[in-house]
């Protein structure tokens, strides 16, 4: 299979503190594999959009309806690539991420969605071990269900999104990634790759607590 063209979409709401670093990592580590980079400025009241617009090759699109799934949906409608990849504004894309995503689609034309776990760059090693354990437990469930996705670390064929009629914008936050993976699974294979790791901030995990966060994600999954 030929390598698919990839659009990278980064939803962002008041991410002025993180968006510059995120885009620096994208620029450094995407290996020229991206057709376009789109930042969805989701009603930010800070300088998120202005900062992102200062990066060459980045297109900023304003989405006036607040909400993560609405921002993801706008990215889908704006994307020109055959594959639409989604990361969060506080992630730090590692070298080889784009190549690994592209290779998963190249190997098997039946694959419609590729995802992997998070690793948190600003929490303790012990907590990261707990996170890794959580993902391995989730992976066992994935082997049974056939679907699993991490919201800030996945890529999906645009043709599958077309068939799915895009994202379910009635979901505000928790469970939106599982919803996408479950629906995509109706149209092909969902590949969860434990080696497709995306470093991200643990600010939400630290803010509401590890156990509460793990429970919320588990229940909504």
C-alpha cells in the first residue's frame, strides 16, 4: 500500500502555555510526513491562536462552538489528508511517531484507526508505572472488544470518518475516544499499538487525582 497523506489536527482551548512547545516537537519530529497541520482554536480567550499562527506551515481555524468533540469534528471537515491524526495541545510528539502511524495503515488496508498510550512527562516515574499498568489492563480488554483509542494519540482514515458521519458532538469529554474507536471498528480494524507512545502533560491527572482519573476513564470506557 502507498503511504497515506496525513493531516495533523490539534484541538486547543486556552493552551497558550503549551501550544508553542507542542508545535516545536511536531516541527522537529514529524519527518516531513504531514500534508498539513491544523490547530483548532476552540473559543480561546488567551493567545493560543496568535501563537500557533506564528508557526510556518500551521493553519489556525477558529471553532466558535466550545467542546472537544466539536473541535475534533471541525478538524475532520477541514482536513485534506487521507488520514486525520489527532494529538492534544500539551503533547510532545516523539521522533518516529508519524512514520509508525503511516506504516500501520500501509501494512494493512483494513486498518481504519491507529492509537497508542500516553506517557506523562511531568509526573513521577512511579505514577507512570501505574499508568503503564492501566494501559496493559485496557489492552487485555481491547483484545476482547477489538477497539481502544487514546484521544490525544490516534489517527483515523478520513473515509471511515465519512462513513461514521464524523464525531458524536453530544459527548463533551469522557468516553469520546472510546466512542470513536467503537464506531470505527464497524468499518475496519482498530489497531492499538503499545509502542506508539505519546508524551503528554499529567496536569489533569494531578489536578483531580490518579485514582479518580483512572476510575473516570475506566467507567466511561
